[in-house]
């Protein structure tokens, strides 16, 4: 099993006063769409890490078969949310797929492709780290072998697992993607406008 840890705890200051995860996307909110796609993938179990706006987000996700994790330290940055998610995983898993909640163009097949490539790479490297790439740029989600748990839990600072990846590129497997969906996050009102006005379907 590979656990999916969805990071949905941040304040999203660049979006202004809106909670971007509750913005409309098709017939759902952004967070409903993202969690539905990840839940339909081969990742198991699925954990959602909440912080800012948690009660409102939970109301939209009632009945979904995933584990809700509350990060009381969410204001300290992404690292604390990753650590809260990793610490919450009680099942014996091969790895942690660290997912962003604001990548709505990612599809179930994209996640499954990444999971398959990670599992294949892990057969030759138990310390494998896998990440999608497009035109030489790394995207998300990044999948870490569960052997990295001690290093993840020891991280300091707000920037997530970037330092682990940068210091261990010999364990990094770059997985080419056909397009930039793994980089199409929604951080600003302009990005959201481009998202909802694009000339193709939401799925």
C-alpha cells in the first residue's frame, strides 16, 4: 500500500479572502474534486490534513472514506502538515504520496501512473523518491519511500520535503508526464480564472 496524504491546511494568502479549496470547480468545490480523484486512484489509505477553514471543508466532505487529520500547527507552514499526515498513517505502507489539494487538473490515471512507476523503481531502490516532471521541471505529487519517515519527522522550517529531495537526488526518479497538469496549481485569482475559463473539460 502507498498512502496518499492530501495537504489542505494552508491559508492560501495569495488568493485573497477566498478559501480557494471551496471555490467552484465544475459541479463541485475544488477540494471535493481533488479528493474524489485521489480516492478513485490506487493510493490506499488516504489522509486529508486540515487546518485553516477545517470545519467548512469537512462539511463538504462528509461521508468520504478517508482519514481526517487536524494540524494544530498549520500556521507554521507546509512541513507541519506533511509531518501530521505521515505521523497519522498507522497502516504499514510502502510509501507516502504527498498530494497538493489545489492540483485540479490531475486525473486518476496520472496518480496511478506515478504510483506504478514508484513501485517499479522501489524494487531496485528501497529509498526511492519519485516525482512527475514536464519539460525538465518537477511537479507534484512527490512519493517518498516510507523509509524516509525519520527524516521527514525531523524536518525544520516551512518548506516541506524539498531539502530531503535536494540532498538525495541519487534516490530521485523523475517520471516524465505528457503535459503540465502536475504543475497547474491554483495559487492566485488569476490562476483560478485561467482554470475555469480553459477550453477543455474538468475531468
